C-alpha cells in the first residue's frame, strides 16, 4: 500500500516537507522490495535512506538553530528513527529475502509508524515555531 505525503503532514517549511516526502517515497520503495524479496536492491535502498536521513537531520538541525529551536530532544528522536531503520535493514538483510508475509508486514508497518510519528507528533514543536516564518525559509 502506498504511503503518500499529504498536505496535512506539512511542517510549514519547503526544505523539511520535501525531505519528508522523499523519505516517504523511499519507504514505499522499501516496502515494495520487501514484498518482492529483492534483498540486494533492498539493502541498497536502505543505505540510500540512511544517507538521506543523516543529511536531512543536519539540514533540519540548521533550520532549528536559525529559529532558536531547542534541538537536543528532537535530535534524540532523529537517532531513534535512524536506529529503527538500521535495525530493520539488518534484520531483513540477514534473512536474505527469506521472510514471511507477516515479517514483511511488520517491518513495513514499523517504518511507516516511526516516520508518521516523527512527522505528526515529534515535529509538532518545530512546526509551531516555523509557523511565524515564510514557507521558503532557509538558514543563511
């Protein structure tokens, strides 16, 4: 099932929203690769997701600093999300494409839930602070 970015997920910043949309697209790709048991492509896509998350976290931290948002607690949520992605990759790749439909559904739901919680709940405080900025705001 496609997990699409919606306007209701907007944080109020073009850079962050674009990154979230790209992450959702990557999770959709991972879900597909889990479903078809393509372990090689799955591993590569997880690696790309990890790289993108790491880059995105740095960008978001820069935005947070520019608006004087206390970032320490939010950074903990980033590390949790990255750890869940890495754990999922390690577990799935270790099974070399030999997982059940139940396992596939578990990891798909886990990734969706982690990202959905990050966007809708954990990013709410930064969304509130970004509400006073232009949508195209970026740190100088």
